[in-house]
């Protein structure tokens, strides 16, 4: 429990931690809203229906800034015209509609992209998003709410796993193997990002957007 | 410190590829920018609400993208100050 109650707030930023938050209040609203929309039919290209995303979780460009990737409740989408039109990206032959929690492009290699899903862990593409493989070896659970890539060392990533097997997991070989390193921040993680700022202790900072606000911690735990 | 609404869910976060001290947070309440690693925040992007995610073009950091929770995309050409709905 050290990570949860001590490391993130005190070593990181007590000044960001919003104590006494009513956890889950807003999330409950979001879940209800998503569930209510589940019955709506996908309607690609209809702007009024939000392109059939139902609920957006993540947005990122590749390392070249050419392709936008959008992670939504209904799957992964890509746009090559700066968000005017979207095409759905299939992660596997049988299942294209994973609930996408994070989209994390490699900052140096435009062909390499990672995504995190609510139900099937982490996927990696080495060909700009055409084909994908699961990279979940050692990951404690399949509900991954945040995925941060080290801007200096892109083989190093941190994943925030929720519920079963909950915690922060690290890989240093581009997803080949994950190891649990910390309990993680308070609240439900919505986004996890590595920020290129030295901690003075040999690492850089991880920032987490959560249901209780913004928190950060050195990543050298 | 301060400037971010308290006890609110942070949905999205992005940091400038040029300057790590400059970062953005999005939430239902809108878009917020910090230039001091998050110690203080200012509301930017006049009146935009229900934000889900924010992205910065790594090759051209003045170009930014926002998505609302339902997938409406906004684009900025001036590092997040002015936003235009993508048509």
C-alpha cells in the first residue's frame, strides 16, 4: 500500500492531490451515459453521432504528426486528414471493437504504436497500425487504463492496470515482458504520461490524470 | 499552485515535445494549460467543455487536437489558444 498512499502524493505532488474527492461520482455518470448509448447503432461518418465513437478516451498522432489515432469505447480509429474523416482499425481478425483506453505512439519511430484496452491488455503495431499483436506477458490484468512511453527510451513503458492485478507495470523491452513496480495513484487512472523532466533520482516523472485530479510520481520506483 | 478545478476527473493530458514544462489537461470543465510543470494552470480554449483527450503534433507543436467526449474534433494552430471545430 506504500505506493498508493505514500509515494504518489508525497514524493510527487501533494499540492496536486485533491483530498476528499468523491471518487467515482463523475465516472458513474460517464458509465451510465456510455451504457445508454450502447443501443445506438454505429453510424460512421455522421458528425451528429460523434462518428460512432460513443465515448472517446484517447487521441494521439504518430511520431511524424501525419496520422491521428483516436481511442473510443467502440474501438480504435485513424484519420489521415486531421480528424475530418475516420476509419476503424481492426486489432485482431475476429474482434475490432475493443474499448480503447489509451493510444501511445512511439515518439521516435512512426511505425510503432501501442494501445491499451479495457478488456484485452496492450497491443503493439510495428507497421503504422496495419497489424497488431498482444504484448501482455507479465501484465497483472487485462484492464489497462493508462499507457506511458518514455520519450528518451521508447522501449520503456508504464501501464496502469485496474481492478484484477491492479498496479503500475513497467516494460523495458517494448512490451516483451512486464513487471509490477508500484500500486499507482489514487483514484481511477484516465491517462498516464511520461514527462521528460529529471527527478534528480535517476528517472523522470510519470503524470497520471485520475478521477481525483492530476498526480505525479518519479518513475524510478 | 492551483487553477485546476478540484475533485474533478482529468480525462486527458499532453505535454509539449519542445518544452516539458508546458502541459495541457482536459476535463469536463474544459482545457487548461500550465507552463510550470503543473504548479499553476490557466483555462484556455474559450468555453470548450466536455473534453476527453488532447494531442500535440510532435513535428509541429503549435498544432494541437482536441476531442470532446462524443468525438467532435477541434484543431488549434497556435499551441492551444484558439480552437476551430474540424469540418
